[in-house]
C-alpha cells in the first residue's frame, strides 16, 4: 500500500531547484509520485514503504544539496520555518554590517557625492578584500553548494548565476589587489559588486519569505479556528477533554458562545450556529433536534447536546484543509509551461552573459577586462528566473485560499485554471436551482386502494434519503399515525424511482418511465398528471401489483438567489442550460423564472453524462452544477464538475469544485475567483517576462551596475508575490 509523506525543504532558490528535486526523486525505486512547491517550500511524496522509508527520502534530498525535514505535525513545521527565518535574519544582519564600509566607499565615486567623507581604511583594497571574504565564502557558501549540486546533475539554477557573477567580480578584484600590493592601488575594484549582490539576494529572500508566508494565511486561519477542547458527558458527568480524545458516538455539550468541537447531530436543544468559516455566509443557521452540525462552527445563543458522528481526520474541517492543501501544492497546466521555460532560461542567460563579455572586451571597449566583466555580471544577476518561477504558484495558492474563505474548495490547481475557460454552465434543477425541499401538494388515490395506499407507500419510502421520498414521508406522517409495515426487496433506480414488497404487495413509486418499463396501465392518470405538470408540479405515480393506485403531485420552491445568480453567470459571457430528470413542464416552469431558454428534462443519469459529452463535441467547455446521486455521472465527465456542499457524498466525490454554501451565489463566486486568479497569473507572467525583456538588454548595454541589478532582481520577485496577495482584497 502506497504511503504519502510531506517534507519541508530549505535551500531552494528558484523553480529549477524544485524541478531538480522532482526529476531526481521520481527516478528512485519505490517513489510513485512527487510534487515540490517552491512558494510553500514543501515536497509531497507518495512512496512504497516496503522499498524505502521517509529517512531514505530525506537523505536523498539532502544529497542534492537541500535541507529536508519530515513534517510530522504542524508544530514541528512551524518550528522549522521559524528557525529558517531566524537564520536568514542573522545572515542579512551580518551581510549588511560587512557591506556597509564597501557601500560607503562606493558612494564617494559618484559625481554628486564627491565631497562625501570616507574613512581612508574603507578605501584600502586589502581591507575591502578582508571584509568581502566572509560574505563571499561564508554567507555565500549555500550558493556555491547549490550551484555545485546543480552542475553535478546537469542543470542550472539561480545559484549558478549568483556564483558565476559574484565569483567573477571577487576573483578579478582579488587578482588586481594582490598584483598591486607593492604599487599604487588599482582604480577599479569590484568587491562591492560581489558583496552587495549577495547581500541584496539575501534581503530579497528574507522579504520574499515573509510575503510568501502571507499567501497561506487563509489556510492558517482554518487551522486556528479548530476547537481545542470539548465538554463530554461521561458517566453522567461533564468532563472537559481535548478534541482529539473525542470518539464517535460520544455525547457532547456545547454552551452558548462555544465552538462546536466536532461534526455531530443535535439530540437536544435549539440554537443558531455561525457557519461562516465554511460557507462564507454571515447569517447564522438555526439548528434543532435531528439537524447536523459541523465542527469548529460557533454556537451562538442556545445550549446544544450533540452526538459526535465524525471525529479527527474525518471531520468536515479536516477534509477542507486537506482539499485546500492539495489545491495549493498541485500544478496548474500554465505553471508547467512556466517551469519548462525556466528550465532553459538559466543556460540561455549564461550564454548571453558570455556573448556580452566578449562583445565588450573585443569590440566595444577592446582590452578593458573590468568593464566587460561588469556588463556580463549585470546580465547574470538581472536575469534570475525567480519572478518567472513564482508567477503562477503564488497566485494559485492565494486564489485557492481566497476561495476557501468564501466556502469554495478547488480540488486541484488545474480546476482553478480551467473553470474560467468554460463557456457553458449546466445546472441541475432540484436542490440546485430549487431548495430541494419538496412538499406534497396533491394526492389522488384509486378507491380500491384507499385503505392501504399511505401505509404501503410510507413503508417503501421510509428508508430513502431522496428529496421526493422525504416529502412523501413527511406528508404521510402528518396524516397517518400507524406504524409502517416492513418492506423487503427494495430496489432504488436513479432517474426512475423505487420499488419493493410490502405485506405481499409489489409497490412501485416513480416517474412515468418506470411505469412504462414495468408495464403498468396508466388509464386516466395521464390526463390528471398533465394538469399537475402544467402547474409546474413534479408527478410521482404509485402502482400496486402492476395496477396504478394513485398519483402524487409535489412542488419545490425556487431558491431566492437563483434568478440573480443566473443573470450574473450570463453577464460573465457563459451560456446557461437546465438539465434535470424532472418532467418537462416542471423544468420549463423553473427555467422561465430564471430566464433560461435551453432545457433538457426527463433525463436519466447516464443520459445527463451523454448530453454533457454532446456539448463538448460541439466545441464547448462545460461546467456541470449538481448535488444529487443522479448528477454524479455528469459531474465526472464535465470539464469542471461543481457540487453544492449540501449535496450527497457521491456528488461531492465526483466533483472538481465544492461549494459549501447551498445556493448558486457560491457558483458565481467560484467563477469569479477563477477569473480573478488567472488574470493575476497573466499579470505576473507578463511582468516577469517583460522585466527580463527590458532589463537584459539594459544590462548588456551597460546601463545597470551589478549591485543595481541585484536590487532590481530582488524587487522583481517581491513584486510578483505582492501582486498575488492582492487577490485577498479582490471584490467578487
């Protein structure tokens, strides 16, 4: 059985590092899948524990030149991150302290600072050499190590660029210093270029680390909202216990103002519960006996006694956190394109730098080695691919986190990208456009079956969770107090109905299709059903021993938000289609109310999937929105399947996007989040590519000093992350 482990990775400087880890580990026997996230600095590995263990994987990553630590729990992960942060802070402080004399001496070379006083010591070549050595080979050692491991594996990354540029500046200055020990000091030394490049790169990493930490703040909030303790009723006494000690079936007491500790069912009490952490909806939801509550939501004003149903990793919050983490570490298709581009970027830049050096040394300024070297160094530094590598994953991380805040879960990054491309949104009717809470409006019973009709129907529908069955059961309970007899041989047929045997009678309940399939004579029922359907009612037929026994009419209320939501979807340029298993008249009535012209009604689950495929064959990109078992096939084949969180587990499992709130406004927000996120990705990629297209020629022409190139390179990466963070404030 395959096992999954997560590792925190330190020492990665660009996407080339992440790509190298993925490439090398994917070839290790026993590892079936690996994904490395540069923004999160994490690696998720699926492996066969019979062939290797987590220690072996850690050792393999460390042999590549990176630090790795197995994430056993969240506390250890936070401690690891804190240690990295403190280490980087100290490195930046020491680098700045040692670079200050070099920066001071360099400042005196500008025409506008000629009168600036500089200590004579700071201008001495030997002093500059001694100050630069700890920066170059102490603080800069991780760059050398990373570059060496990259070259060994025939790849190139940011470390290679930093090492080539700073080493060229340092060793050329070192040569000039030692060759002029007994003569006048050379006019041009480049120690400040070497030292300041490393200093600015370190400061850039520090700021980048802080800003990248903000990209996961939505996920952090999910962790922090979890309840820590619970009041359990054990041996008749109230006992405060840690949440992780709750067992399924345990009775818990939740007082006003407390967080509900775990998923459960209310067995006593009445209250309003704030579910905003899941649904993004600020209005509290009333809960009474029989209702289900979700762990970590807030009990506002009543005392509730609940029975725990799901605990630990099975709770809704734990599943939400897993889905968000999966989405944030997964790669969108556009990110793979950016990764491929950065893979060839570094070798290309090294080539351009060499060409720049030789062009200046041989053609533009023949024989001036220092000047040619300075231009080549600027090219190497200015063209670091950090911004390009961060452009996509940071936006995906922030976008998926923003969606989670709104109660929308994208299972992977590719669905976040794909949703904004859909041009057709197909909507199920019952439970999606309507409230899914049917009520019986009319019952017509054949006189011969009058005495047994309600008992037999109630017995068959008793164990069904279908909205139609619930409505019929509620109607019968209001009018019949007798106990239902036992039903056997129950057969549920999605899209048709249900049948079973009760007290020797074969009872069939369902649509006209099942009656035709079972050869039930319809006599005058068709005319009666047509009248009900014209009024927009759902019609269920009941047959007893192959004889039509009655007709039941049901109605469902349209969701108040549906017309506005559909109008917003159409404003986004999407075509909207209603697809339902209900009768044509009922579907047409709902479609008229929401302003939709295209309706497919009376469709079986398999036929729903076929219609989705037919639309795709017409060249459409289709999003399917549903919540029931009969929607699962269509959700699976659609380009993007969207399930409402109030739907069945099968529908949620089949979908690519889960909307926790139970109305279409969540679907509208999912479309908006996808659109905003991919627009943000496009902005980041445009900035990263434009930056390189403008900056590289400027560096080649000598308009950018090496230290200026270092500052600009750091700012380019930070600007990409800051732009991604704007998604937190986006108005949807």
